[in-house]
C-alpha cells in the first residue's frame, strides 16, 4: 500500500510538523496543541523551497481575489476563508489552516453542502483541505491546491451535531475502498454517496472531480438518469476517503492557467479503467534503486506575481 505522510499542522500563527503513518488505511490527523514553525535561517536563499515561505504566511494577502498560475504551480491573492462551521458543513483539521480559497470555491462548497442535505439526506458535509491563506506549495501533502480552486470533501457525512475541536483533529474519515482495491467497500458505501458526488459534478464551474478508481467504478455502475456528469469524475491515486473538487479558472482573469479539457465520454468503459486495476498499480514493486527526493519548487519558479502575494500586507479577517 502507498505510504502517506502526515501534513503540516498549523492554526493561523502556528504549525506542527508530523510523522509518517504506515499505510493508506490510516488517515492523517491534526493536533490541538500546535507549535510554531522555526524561523528560516535565510528566507532570501534562492534555493529555498517555496513551500517554506508560503507555509509561514498565516493570513491572506490584502489584494483583490485572484488565482495566479497553475493548480500545482501558483499562488492565491485575496483569499477568502470558509467559515469553519456552517449550518450544513464543518471544516476538519483546523490546525492545518487550509480552509482558504478563491471566493467562487468558498461559495461552491457552501452550496454543495446544502445540496448534500437536500438531495442525499446528509446532515451536511465535512470539508478537508482547500488552500493555504496565500496558496502556493504546501509543506507536506498536496502538489495541487495552490491557487484556491481545489477542495477536498470527505466521503463521511457530517454528524448531526457540532464536532469538538479535538474531534475535528482526531476523527478519521471512513475508508470507502475494499481491501483488495478492486471495488468500494459495501459496508461503507451507501446509495447516497453517488448523489453527493453528482451534485458537485453538475456544478457548471466544476472542471474535474478526482476519486479513487474503485469509487469511479461504483459511480459508473450506480448512476441513474443523466450520466453526462460522470465525464468530470477522473480516477486518481489515493482519494480513498474523500473526493477532490477542482473548478475552472475564473473567466476574464488573466494569469490563471487552465487545465486541458477532459476526454469525451463517461469514462466508464473497461478500457478507461483498466490501467487503474492493473497489477502494476494495485501491487507496485519497490524500485531497485531508491528514488531521489523530489526537488521542491522555489519562489523563482512560480509566477512572478507570487512574490508580491507573498510579501503583501495581511488581509483583515472579520
């Protein structure tokens, strides 16, 4: 099984780096006792990873809202915070401070939560990572989520009560994928799950939804009525506990780099899913030579406007 690392933890002015967990069957947790990140010895080092800089900005930039660059190579000006508690949503892992996004994404998450309540009968949704206050690369975890146009939604319905801070940090989402990785776990998956994902995919702004291939298989099997929305649901590694919403670049805003359009069709044919259920993917062999650590993006490799976003005054938060 693929190893996962615990994401960086922070709450506004603090963060705590975590350790690794043994497998995809354990879910990353937060902390109720965050500690500040150590100061950088040389923040002007041109070789310094940009994630070290953006991970230390705890409030949005006081600039007009604007996603800059590509989903996995950019930043976010003028971010808006999703309130941590709404009538039909609750934000999880508050210590990560990743509940910021472009305003259209904040609105979409709130709207989806209401649809999950009305269309699927869920009390509401649990919201995972969105973006950092100024977007940019994260200390650990996602490669994307950098421009405020991505959001993770847990596949665990919101409880019919307000969770405590400790529960939001420690509670695990429910694993939706069977142990053999070939299908969903029938003990966890319910007929309401596909309705929530459908509600997200039917939003005109949504460009893609990433989910585990076993979840895509279940959607293909269970979706009723108009199935055109299935085209937006793309199999992706991980995403066993949640689905990932990605919206389009806002029209008329220069500097946001769009993603190529999805291929035609539902993506439900056996050939469309064969790769994801191949032995090489389900049971990968360890490399003979350990791979070199992935090189991290520097500030100079991000769009030039990201330097101004990083250095802008803090936006006042109500």
